[in-house]
């Protein structure tokens, strides 16, 4: 009987994210980093696979990711530019920030700065 593994699609579906999000997590959190993504149990033709019983380990890893707002500091340049453009388009601060929140929830593989830059690009198209 063949052994079953979860690939990036299976991990993504189980966590409610895209396979792209799983790929980004793996590249942003490699082995040796402060919060490394769990190493796969098998690799076949370059495709990683995790035993299904390790799904909880991946869930715990995700739960350990820093949340929004950690680290503090000044907003990124793209966030500042996004806010300027949002105000110029008549959005209130609450509306502009709520829009970022909605898109970041929809695309968890993107950072807040990436969402802001993406929205700027859409507005300028």
C-alpha cells in the first residue's frame, strides 16, 4: 500500500491558504532561521511532502508567526505612499486601513507592505 503525504497544495488547503502562501512561507522561513518552516519528510522530483500526522506541527508553526504590528517602527514606504494615495482618493484613514486588512486576510502570503504596493499598482493601472 502506498504511503500518503501532503504536498504544498494539501498543506495550503488544510490551512485555508494557497499553495503560493506555503511556498512563500518555506522560502521566507528556511532551516536555520529564527522560525523555520517544518522540513518535509520526503521530496520527490523536487516536490516536498509531509506525513499527514505532521499537519498539527505545521498549524503550530503558523500560529507561532509574528502577528500584525509586531516589531513596531515606522510604516514601510509603500504603506506611507498607499495612505497618501488613499487620502487623495477620498478614503478615510479607517477605510484605507480596513481595505489593507481585508486584502491581507485574503492573501496571507503577502506582507502588509506588499498588499499596499499591490493596491497602489492596481490604482495606477
